């Protein structure tokens, strides 16, 4: 999320697409209403359902699930054709003038280099032309046929309003009206903000959905500016923190990457990191990668990590495949390749697609350990609950251990919200019964495993025995100790590189910023982006000063925002090439002739010359990327790809099913449904009255939304003989569910490729545990396939069938 929730009040136009903020983020949605009330901002909602966000929108348009890229590329085409481009921004702050290799191309929905057998691209051609000086070749006139601008124009040319209407089912007049409203924000004094959530990520091309809107925002000059940005609405208060601290299988804290088997030593690992600038004078801040990585390894192994042993690099796990994501782990379980599964704060049986496969996977484990404050379906997967969990309990031999944990209201610590704010909270209640904190449980497990290694030996003992564990109580580290460790400290006295007599920080003191990190072993820090959260001044996450002198929603002394307490990323882009704000009435920072100053923390070196250093300091180009080079597995530009289960063929390539580089396990290919047998599109969503699978345990929430239902149009109900409130069976190639039918005008049939497409909405919140009535979720029905880049399951677009069912529950 580039901006903060509080910054949304500064916008002129809100586009909610791929989310439903009024429903799923009702508190954060306040800032949309602030923008509407105080600035006269308009709200556009594009969604398959006329949802709660749409009910307060200024303009709404329907869209077929899984067709967002066609809509976004069509919008980009319209902006180009109507010259709704913020040219000063685009020319200077994007890679629009960069030349791409001559052998790069796109045809029939595919890019150059595709290997059908491997289901992957050889990305060699997806690169810039590089001159003899090592810098990218450019054409500032934008006339060269290989410059990004001309390649982009050619790429989006097929996405006419008629194409969009045909693929998306969005009426042409509504699409064009939305384009006009969006186009107004190409003015330097108008901004648009994008708000999206799982409606975009839960697709086999989810990452490209998001990139499509990011490209549109760049063309409009709306990234890094007040009231602009790409704003990912996290569905849980700490999902942002999860990715920050490296809980993805291919990441380390601070978005450092896990080593690969092909990188046997630290020098090899570093050889492909720390990118050198691709244009003159650019910061390419990842050049500091070594400082972040060495400080991380020092935080793990302390004095045992030395230059002589590569800072303990050998003790880090090495990936033999790109990632061991959850879907791969569950696939391995079905093959009997996993014996023990720790499930911590996660109800996997209801969270991942093809529930039948999930049950099969768990049934082949020897031991499952569940850490959770609630009784979950995952921990009870072996129990027979009739149609709601029809298993042969006697045949399941998996041993399940439940470890009751505290919940967030019984803990102290920080959660990280969508806007990257680390906000400290204090325990509000005493844990019941034998519930223990996750930290206590993990510390106990570590102490016992370490003791086993010390007493009995074992393979690769060094990572365990050498781990630094310098906590006052080794049995239960405190949240404050862990926060200080994430922040980092000086292991030796630090001196100024320009003046060796000047002390920067005394030994043992907390770092004040990641700029103090060193790659010589004199600093530690477990998560470089969090440096500054707990300094010598104290716990900055606990700050609660709600003063906002600028009136820009910055709130610099409320909590801590990573990185460096910055509230709007890339905020240097809020100013022109001379450092003057595009809109003088909305100022975050500006160049005063000597340095950058303002209400926010500059996202650039304070004294960086505005005419030399680009705003996108993490990229070696110094610019943002309309052409993403090799960074996306499925292409440097987004291109329309149908879901793996679709009611129509891909109009760009009828032979192409789904995302051509999305990973599909062989058994799951056989379980894909056909549009003739399963003619209707299903999509999942959330409700305000429930929170994921937690609140069905709470009587009050269970009363407000007691029973599982599906939403269908009046036309589909008439076609299938379904009455309002009647019981229905919904089934896919993978499973079946029974539900009450909500027949509503909120979902209307769409016309796509000359045929009627019906959409069925399926909320997620029910299972066979808790206070609410037993029910199902869409994961019983969904295909076991994920996004090509990050493996998020495709819950938002798959095929089902529906029919009336007899009343009563078997």
C-alpha cells in the first residue's frame, strides 16, 4: 500500500475495483466518506455485485469475474487515445522512453519465449537495450519503435470499448463514462486513489490485475502523490506484518530473498542482489542489500556469525525450488511427503481450495499441531459432521494436538495495518484456562529442540545451537525485546564514514534508522524496514499524538510507519522536476533549494538534487516501470487471460486455458470443470457481520448472520426454478455445498461473447464449528490453482452449477 488510510481523504476520485471496502473494511472506509464530504470526491465501484460500496457510489459498473485486465488495458487505451496523460510525470518518472530489445514481442495473448512443455517463459527478450556505458538506451522523443511508450500503445490497441464490453460484460456506455471520470485525474491538480483487496489478488493472474491499475495510475501521475496511490486493503490487522517479517517461504524479513541451492556461498548470493544503477545518478537503494542482510544474520547468530563464515550464510535454508508455498505443501501432503504440520493461527481447511483435497492431505500426516485460540475446522478435520464434513473418522490415523493460544486482545505487541503503520497494543484481558502466548509456545519448542541437539546430536545442528537467544527470560521473550531485535542495534561503536573521529552511535545503542546499518558485522537488525520503530527514544509504535499540523492526514507522531516513518511512498513524485508540488494546495514535501522538507518524511535522500535523482529510489532505473522487464513470470505487460474455469474462450487465443505459466499439479488439471457441465461463474466475498472464520464462534455475530447462503440473480432463479429463501445445491467438479438462496437484483446477468453469463456470489464465513449454524464456504468448490507469481488461490472466478434442493439437512 503506497499511501495511508488517512491520506485517502485527500483524493478527488476513489476507484474500488477488486474489493468492497465499505463491507470488508468499514472503519477504514471512513476516509472515503471524508473525501466525499470535504473535497467533493467521487466514488466509482466496478464489481460483479452491486455491493455495499456500490450502494454509496457515484457511479457503478458490473464486470465479469476474472476479466479485470481487459477493463484496465481498455482504460489505458482510452487515456492514450484521448491524451489523458500527465506528460511531465510520465516523461520524467516512468521508463516510457527506455528502449526494449528487438526480439521482444507479443502475439495471440502470449509473449516471446514461451515453452509449452515447461509452462514457463524464457525471459531473455524481456529486457532493455543496454549501451556500452552500462546504462539503458533511451529515446526522449518517444518516436523509436522499440521504446516502452510505443510498445505499450501497440499492446493495448486491441482493448477497444467494444472488446471490453464483449469480454467483461460491462456496458460500453458505463465503461466510457468511467474512463472519462478517471481521465480528469490526469491533471496535475487532480488525483485518483485505487482501493483493492482479494477481489484482485485471488486470481491466477492476480498480480497482473494489480499491475494493470498501477500502470494506469502512473500514466495519470497518481503514484506518490497525496490522495493517490495503489492501496491494498489488508483483510486482517497483521497480514501486512506477516509479509514484512518474511513468513513467505521464499522471503526473509524486510523482503530479502531466501537463498537458492545454486547460491552455495554468500558472495554468490550477493552477486545477483544490490543492483547497480541503470541510469546516471540514480540511488538504486538495493545497493545497500548487503548491509540489511548481514545485519539480519547477526541478529540470528550474534557473535557466531563472522566474516570468516559468511555471517552464518551456510546455516540459512536453501531453496531447491522457487518456493514452498502452502499449496505446494498441501500437494506434498497428499503424496505422503510431509509427516508433521504446524498450523499456527490458520484455519487451512476453510482457507484453501478443493476442501476434499485438503482433507486427503491432512489424513496422510502423522502429526498435526494446531496453535489457535479457537476450536477450528482444521483441528477437527477428522470429525464426521454429516454433509458438512462427511469423513470416515476411523480411517484417519493422523494424531492432532491442539495448543490453546492467546488472542490479540490478550497479548501485548504491534500489529501492522494496511498503511504500513506499526501500532502497539496492550493486553486487555487475562487469557482463559491453559491458553499461552504464541511466543511462549514457540520458545518452549525451541528450548526443547535445542536440548535434544545438545544431548543427542543430529544433522545440521549449527543453525539451532548457534542461534542467539539473549532474552531476559529465555522461556518467554517479551514483545518489547522482540521489537528491539527487529529494530536493530550497534554491536560496536559506529563512526561516520566521512569523518572517522565522529561517533554516530555508541555500542549497544538502538539504531535510529536503517541508514546506520553496516555490512561489516558491527550492526544487527532482524527487519531493516522496521528500523526506527524502537529506538533510544523509546517505543515509537506506542506513540499516540493525533496532531496533524499540515492537515494532510500525515499524523507523524501516531505510531510508526515503515520505512523511516514515511506515510506516502515515492512522495518525491508529488513534485515536479524542480521539486515544486504539482498541486500547491496539497503538499507532502518540497525542495527548498537546499533540501527536501515538509509534513512527511521524504522518500529520497534529503539533499538529492531534484533534477538528477529519480523518485523511485528502489529501482535501478530511478523511474517506475510501465514495462516490468523480467520481474513477472507471466509477462512485462498485463494481458487478458481467462480464469482456468471460464464460461467463454480467451478471445486473444481460444486454445489458451487460464494463465499459461500458472503452476498446475497433474491431479488438479483433471479436476477442472467444463463450461457445458458447469455454466455459471462463482465468486467469493466477505460480509461485515463476520470476520473470516473467527466470529462464527461468537453468538452476537452468529445471530446477525446465522446461516450460509448464496446470492443469485432473479433471472437465474427463474431459469432454475429457485425460490427466495429456498434451499439449493451448488456443485463444481470438486465438491458440493447446500445453502439458502438469496435472490436479488444486486447481481444481474451479463452478456459476454454473445451469451448470457450468470454470476453466483458465495460468502466465506461458515464451517462446522462455532455458534453459527453449520455451513460451507466456496473453498469446497474452488480449483486448486493459484496466481502465477505468488500462488494466491483463484477463489474469485470458477465454474459451478446450481439446482433447487430438498429442505432439511442430512
